[in-house]
């Protein structure tokens, strides 16, 4: 029978009962919901024409402590199973699949195992490995020790705690904002699962026993507690056939037969214990909580006021958006103008913490000691004032525009857009609601818009309902403190000391020996063959082609190049005005990051910044500024084009961008033109607020971005572009933050005005990404836009050299030593290591081969040495093809100095390896996946522009694809030897680590 027909609800297909069929109009899709009679497994499939199919096995995994058992289990089930009894089938799969997404995630109340592919056979290979992993894992004691926690012994016999999850979470507990947000959730829901950390608290993780770990899987990883979420165009029948034939009988044998009073219920099945764990008891009175967090980069406290708001819905999302959704929103303005903090904290808005319980959260960061109560009173007073004064039509219009945009865009943030739908479905399903409960956000918001239209006091009534009449709220003060690390380190030492008294070190050595032998075991090709994979002959998908049109518009004798990329954007138009910045004096480059961050936030046309932001938000989706620094080397083909368009190609650009709906084209382009032509740099007070926010964000995010800083530092001396990247985004930029002060604001704004005038004088090009209809509409107004924006023709670039920029790098040594090593010591519980050296030019086949070598090393040597044995959260190797550099890096690493040696050891090992033809084929397949990942509309536009500006033609992309497919074992062998030799001859190394970590090198001092 037709599985997609509503008339067939209640019928069975291979013991899968069809529970519901529904149209998901907001996403142009249909959904079907099944429950299997004998196992209880539930299946929810969102069916559409998307060729990027995704599945996810989801389990409710509610913790009753902070040992991180759910997180450790998430890692561990992927370390070998009945059908795939390898050390790391997940990693093996990653190394030989054309997946477009492959991961696993632990949430506070659930664990999900999603994967995606655009090739059907590959998709089912992924599903096979994942299904066996979650239902039939080995979860051995060795896996538990590796992924969770263990005691290690150093050469002196001293004990330390190690483990992948343990070290990953030490990184999380080093982040001030992460700790602050966790404190907010724990405070608001202190009598619920949210008082525990499902990811694991490093001081609690060592208390988890192996027996409890096994019991957790037995309790939560059963088919009756599983939702198999499906998305895409592979038929439901085909997927049910696969599960039925491969897994149902095995599930029945292991887990027994499922019993349910109402097998046809359209609500998810949930056992009583899980239902009980889901219960939340809220506080019945207001309260105040004070906590401390790591002081890394934080210059003051976070002060937050939080209200319970019941079930999450579009009405509450709208209320949060209208009062605090952007910088011009009424509550945002009052808080920022108070000078009581250094900007709004990152947790302002409405958050759907739980299905039946959400929160409103508003506050400031960077609050000075003694001002905490003032912030609390300010927030309460401001909300009352907003109610008394009423909400302006412009604030309402800007909130509506902001929400409409967020609902219409289908961006890939960390993977395919289907992950957004997966999260919506599993959130509802996991808590006993219909899976489609959150899939009607657009329809719901349309109802809210009707209410706004009909009732002018609707918005005020919401303020009264959720704030003024809701007098139970929490006040949370989180203060940065050096005591935080000291206390946690003390506890960790006490755990080790206590364990030393009871642990037999001889037995521990034997246990560790056994673990390390297991980790170092090299699996044979015969053993690895259990993991299915495609053949190269099946790789017929090519890179996504992006249609590009080029024309020159003339307005009053001024010629402006225009680039158009046309594809489906769901009625959204993306416009970039690109100004070359390579003629800007190198002395200004250290200030470009701050300059671009404030550029569209200072106001224009002589109007107040808040009024400008409000005006923009009513008409457009957003405006922003981004740099495009191309370092792509020129080919002979590209040099020929230079003759005709010598002022366009191979330049550095500052793109001022906007997005708007097609129906707003004329007024959006008119306003965008005014923004560009009348940018204002006079409001010192507002600039100081923006400066505070900018510095606070950079300082508090340093540890989280330690890997990026480390890598940029090692690359810094290779070329003009690596130097510039270090100036703009590296440790040099971080060090430069300390040169900013409010006493220098006046001079700095004058400098910014001079910089902007200079940049505009260099001319511009226009880029538009939109669908056919929208492009037609945009073209009608582009000529007027050129005049409105006062755009000029492109000037020839000044060829500043690498040396012109290099002199501005902080504490730079451009030594000719074989090994240049730098160390940056900070207060942190984790470290980062990176190593960098020369490799082949990007257009050569040698470069393709070297990239494959790095792919192999990442998935084998580094995975085993850095992650499995070393306990770091991760390590990888890759080729920066445009700079001809090879980079190896680790993150959340307990022993970063040791990792530097392991990088070289890994390169040496692989240079001596005789790769088989099957191993080569598998690695080619894995590398191929990077070529075919689908692009969302925003990415398509960016890639289309980048390809045009650097003359990356379809022929060139096809050549690189063919070069990859035609690699030989000998090509790879030569590449491996070449990389190892290059690393030995000369390399740059960088470590970011804790102040107490012992290592030597050129020390880089920074102030966090």
C-alpha cells in the first residue's frame, strides 16, 4: 500500500504500523510516522526532493549525575560492534565514505547519531554501521578507559587522569561564557536533569564506574526508546525494508518483544522512569545565585535576570525579538547606554530549554564589582518603562522582519539544513509530543502577525503577561575568579591522591599496557573489509556548478563591474559591494578587524545609530562586513585574463553586504546606497560601547579559539597573505587589543573615517546572488544604486610587499633555524599544538597527493596517537593548498609538546608505509566527499564570487577532481616522503598551554 497516504493510517508494513501522515507545509514536505510492533522502534521520515538524505538514531538519555556517562557512551558505541568489530569503525567509515555529514551529539536529555550522503549506496552503508553501533556495541573496558577516564603513569610513576571526554570537558570548563551559561540553567532548573552536566564535569567524570556505564546502555539504548529520524528523497519503503531485513530479528533476539497497550497511538511511547526523569519542579519564589567561573579574558561579571515562561512558542520568540533582538531594540538600547557593563551578554533572548519550559534571559557582561544590583534594578526598571512607553511600530516591524528572515533561510551552519529539522523533531519526540510539534514555526508566526495587526496593544500585553505579572524570576551573578581553576585543580589532585592509596600500581601498569597494546594494534585489510565502501567507479557526482553572469554597468560615465549568481534563494536577495583594500597603507591593517566590526553599526546620513539600525531592520534582513583575502596563486590561464580585467583579479577585498526579500528590492537598495555613501564615525559614546563588546568577546573566546591562533602563528611568515592573516586574526591581533582605550577614541574614529574614505576611493564591484525573478528586479535599480552609493571605478592596486606588513607582527622572529618554536602560556586546563611546513603548489597533482596523505594521517596516525592514546579531543593534518603549506594540529590536548613529536613521527611512519591499492581507493573516496558537499544559498553566493574573483573555472575544478581520481600508489608514496623531508628541513611550531605545563621555546606573552 501507499505509505504516504493518510487513508492508510493504522495499516502495517512489515510490522511497522503507520501512525500518521501529515503535510509539513512550512518546509514543502510530507512526513510519515511509524512504530514497529515487536521492538517499539519508531521511525519519522520527512519526505521531499532533497538528494542529500540524512538519518539519525536518537535516544532519550537523561542523566542523574554529572559523570558524563551519556557523553562517554556517545563516543564509545562508535568504537566497535558485533558486525563491525574494529577499534574505531566510525573513524574507518569516515576514512572511506563520501558522507556529507557524520557525527554524534550529546544533549542534556538525548543523544543523536546523524549521518548524511548524496549517494544512496553510501547512505545505506552509513546506516548499517551506525545501527549496529548503537544497538550492538562492544563497549569494552578498554573503550571506556580510552574515551571516558583512566589513570596514566608518567616516567616518574606519577599518576594523572586522562581520557578523551575528560579532556574535552576540561576545555569546556575553561570557557568563562560556557560556565556562566551552565550556571544559569542549573540555577533555574535546580530540581531537574539540568542540575547535571550530561557532557560530564571533569571533577565528577573519574567517579563513573564501568558497571554503571554498561547499565546506562542497557537502560536507554533499547529500540523502544529510539527514534529513527529520516530525511530526503529515498523512499520510506526502501528504508523500512533495510531496517527490517538487517536488524529487526536481531533486535527482537537481544531486547525481547515490545509490549504497548496502544500500539496505534500517534504520541511517542515513553516508559514511566523516563517520564519521571523529565519532570521539572520550578522555584515558587524569586531567588539570587552567585557563582564563579574561570577568569580567562573576562573583565567583569555576567549579571542575568531570568524568567520562567512556560512552553516555547512563536509568541515568546517574537516578544524577545521585539525588545532585545537587535542593537536598536528598546531593552538593548537601555542596557547598552547604561555604561554598567561591556555589552549585552550572549544569553539574551528567549530559550526553549525544555518542551514545557522555556526562559527569558536578559543581562550584561563585563559588570564591575559592586554594580551587580544596579544592573538588576536597571533591567526591571527598563522593562516597566518599555511597557509604559509602548513599543513603536518600527520596533515591531524590525522584529517581524528579523523572524521572517530566520524562518525563511535554509543555511548550513555545522552541516545540512536537515539537522535543524532533526533537532525540532527529536526535541518534541524526546519529551512525549508529536514529532511534528515544532515543524510549523512559519505558520505559527503568521498567526502571531495577525494578532499584532489586529490588536495595537498585543505586544504590550505580552510584556505585562510574561514580565510585569510574572514576579518569580532568578538573578544570577557569575564572577570571573582565579579561584575557579585553583579549586578545581585542588579537587583533581585530591582525587588522584586518594586513588593512589587504593590503586595497585603494578596492576595499573599491566592494565595500561593492555590498553596501549589494544590502541596500537594494526588491523589487517581483511579485518577492515567488514566496513562497506563504494568503488571509485561510483564517484560520478561533480562539484556543484554555479552559474555566473558578468556585465559592466555605466552610470554617468562610471563603469562598475557586476557579477550575478543565479539559483534558488527562496526569494532572498544577497548583495555584496566589494572594495579593494590592498591600496590601504599596511600600518592600518591591525585596526581593520575593529574597523569592519563597527562599520555598519555606527549610523549614517547624520542620524542616530539606534534609529539607523531600526530603519535597516525594518527593511532588510541584515547588513555586515567581511574580508575576502585571496591568496590563490595565478595560473597561466589566469594571467591571460589579467590583460582584460587587470584591476579585478587577485586582490584583497572588503565586502559590505546586505540581504533582503525580493518584495523589498527597491527600498532596500536605496537604503543600502545611503548606508555606503554616508557612513558616520562621530558617535564616540556608542563606539566605546561597541569597543567594550568587541574586546570582551575577543578575550573570553581566546581559549575556545586556541587552535586557530596556534595555526595562524605557525603560518605567519610564509607569504604576504599569511602575514596579513596573522595581523588580522592571530595572536598579533589579540595583543593589539591592549592598545585600544577610550582616551584614544576621538583619534581612532578620525582614523577610521580616513580609512573608509581611502577604501571607497579605490572603486568597487557589485555581486548579486538571487533567483531569476529577483535578479531581474535587482537589475532594474542597480544603476540608481551605483549613484546613491557614490561608487567609483576600480583603481590599479599598489603592490605592497610581504615585508611592508611583516614589521607589524608581534614578537616576530623570521629565523632560518630548522625548527622555529613558540609557546604561549595562559590559565587553561587544556592545550593546543600546531606544526607547519612547505608543500607543493596548489595547481599541481603533487598537491592533490599531499592532501590525500594528510587525510590518511588524520584518520589513522593522529587519531590513534593524539586522540586514542594521547587523550586529546582531536588532531588533524591538512594542506593549505593556496599557501602551499602543510599543517598538523591538536586541540584540547593534555600534552601538546609531546604531540609535536608525534606529528613528525606520524609523517615518518607514513613515508615508510607501502599503501595498498585498496587503501588508496578508500582514501580517495573519503577525500572526494569534500568536493560534493551541497552548498546553501549563502555559501553558493560566496563561492560563486570567490571563483570569479580568482578565475577558478569549471575546467580547473574538473582537472583537480580528475587528478584526485587518477592518483596512484606511487604518487602518494612520493608525496609522503616529500612531506616528511620538508618537515625535517624546516618547520614552524606553536604551543598554547597552561602556565604550569613544562615545555621550552620562544615565549609569547599575552594578556587575557
